[in-house]
């Protein structure tokens, strides 16, 4: 916990296959959820292609702009795995075969199979610290505030879980979500007044269609619990004043859609 | 079809709820797939928060850099729906109540319910063209090369399908995908040679774990069909030369993970 300062992060999803539509990214939502739990505010995410200049420029822009940068993808053995060399270039350092990484690969891959392509997975920017990979050994790495992880979800998660305790979060943002069957357009005006009265609380409106019914989740988010609870109580009162029934809901990811006005 | 020129696009997913992890984006993969089919290359995607300066700056950076910009999210009736006013600011134009948009809302929402909040959905940047919304009427809009759509997946898709025929794609990128049970590290060296021989074909390597078995999909992508077929045949020959069996597969999105080396 880093005092009152907001701690920011950016996620870089690296891979042509996500941009072509071949693969649906399965990392961003998980990562966003973990960071929120740890008091780290994900300010932006970018999906970028396996193109040297784009990766180098994006890493340099984002590492200057955010407290943490987390990358996924592009650290395997094939020619299109260029994340490590691009991060080295972004930092202006050499990429070198890391003995510790070689030892990890040797512990997992028999000697006759440890060819040059697989050894490439031990090429790490000079000065970087390795990030452990309990699944398939080939490590990620951390270079200053940039954390380079695999794109395979199970490996990315294991890597993140391994270094997670070393991250320094800010005040943890808490949430209270109140659902109603009233339409967005019905609550909008009162909701805006509530937001104006509580500028330090982020009041969001997320319509959904669930079990054959339309509704809207009104989500209050803040690191100030007292302000948060007052705001949520005002949201409940607003719903009641409009003839609705406020329903507190837990904030488990419901994959509901974003903005919807039924005109109801 | 725009001659031989690559036509580029950027997707902007606008919404705090995606960055907090509350909502998993369900638009990017669909949009990427459609654009690829239409010969438009999605070069980048960004998830950005409901923050005026960030939206304005990102829209301006991306509309200068890419042929098309597609935004999703933030065009509903509540105070946190600020995409339209931000796009107006990015273009340096006023936002104004659009009579055509008002008529659309009036056709769908009864007069006693058409309050000021809902009418806000008819506030459109001056000079923009409306994008139809067959689901709930509240329109999106197009301002030069920027297409502003709803965040709700069903509405976003309906909006895109409505203007899709007006987009001008470049040469359509075709794909051939060949799967093998060989490991990535085994095919990597030969695959790199194939990529070097065919610089205009994008050769990607995507490991997967399916039906209890590891394998890798080797995907060749190019708008030059002859070059593509030669490359794919070389990939099949490489697999055979390493003792594997090449299996042609169709390119339906399999949600498989990205990079994986089993060390097998």
C-alpha cells in the first residue's frame, strides 16, 4: 500500500492473432480483476501486433506514463516471438542468454530436445530479473516497471501469482452495486446529481439483460468506504423514489453488456 | 477494395468497467473477425477509461494514424456516457441535438418517458452522420473516419452490419492453418526459414491444448493466394520431415491460447 497515491498500470496484449480475430484474448479481464483487488488501477490496455517498432514505441510510451506495465504474449521459441528482444531495445540494453534461464529449461527439457529455438526462450534483456513459470519453466522477466509474461492464460496467471506479492498497490477501491429493473434513462438525472454530490466516488451505470429481463446495475466505486456507503444509500433512495426496488448485488463479473437504454 | 494498399483500423473500447474487470469486453474479437473478412487490417486496439482528456487525445491520435477508427461504449443516457461529447471536442465541433436522432427516439420511447437524459442520446457532433440502431433506436454516428458505436454487443453488431457495406477494404487476407502434434520448439527453426523465404506471408505459431493433447497450429496469412499456398505446402513438408503428420484445419476461432512450448 502506497499511501494515498493512486497506483496505475497498463496492459499490453501482444499478438497478431488477437488483432486478426483468430484468438480471443483471455488475459485482460483476469488481469484487470486481480489488479483492482490489489489497489492498482488499470488505466489502459492495448492490443498491439508482433511488429518491432510498435512494440518498442508502445513499451517506452507506457512505461513512462504508468507505474506498472504488464505484457502478455510473444515469449515462445518461434520467429514471431519478439517481445523479449523488443523490450531490450526499448530499454537500450543487449539481449543475452541468461544462465539461470538456461538451467530452468535444462531441468524441464531433455538435452537432445533443447535445440537453439528452445534456448531462445532463455534470451533475456541484460539486467532483467526472471519471472518464474511453474507450468513449463520458460521464464518471463521484469525490467524496471515492465513485467513480461506469457500469452497462454494458465502460464500468465501462474507467473502473475508468483510476483504478485511484490507489487505495491494504492488504496484499494471498494464497490457497491445496486440493481434495479428501472431503465437507465429513468434513473439518469438523479444519478447524475448523486455523482455531482460525491465527486470522489465513481458512479457507473451498466444495463443488462438477464433471465429474460432488462435491468441496470448502478455501481459505486471508491477507496473511501464512508463516502461509498453514503453514495450507495442515495442510489437506493433514488430507486425507491422512482417506484423501483433496489437490489444489492455482489460484484462478481457477470459479463453483462455495457450501455443499454430500453426506453422502458 | 482499394487497390493493393493495406487498409488499417484501430478499435477503441471505451469504459471504466472493462478496465476494472467488472465487465469482460465482448466486442473486440467479433469486430476483429469481421474486419479481417472485409480486407481491413486491425492494427491496434485500446481499452480506455471514461475520462475526457484520454478519449479526446486517443481519438485524435488514432484517427490520424489509421484509416478507420471504431469506438464502442459510452453513448447511453447517463452522466458517464461521454463519448459523443469527447468526439465533438476531438474534432473541434459543437455537439448539438440532432433532429433526426430525436425523431428516432420519439418513434421508440413514449413522450412521457422521453426525458432530458434520454434526449441526450440525440446529442451528436455537428456534421456527423447517424449510424442506425435497429435494436433500441438511439443512434451511433460517423465523423469522418471515426465510427462511434454502442458498447452492448448486440447493438454494436447491428450497427456495424448496417454500415459495413460502406467500408472500403484492401486486398483480403486469406489464411491456411496446418496443425501438428509436434512441439513449437521442434518446428521453430524450419518455420523461421520458411518465413524468411516468404516475407510477404505472415507465418504464425499458436500452441494449443485440446482434447487432452498438446499441439500447435501453424497459420499462414497473405493476400497473395499463390504465395500463401506455396508457403502452406512448405509447412506441411516441414512437419513430415520432422516425423509429424500435418493436419489442415479451418480457421474458426478456437479461443486457443497463444504461445506454449511443452518442451515435448
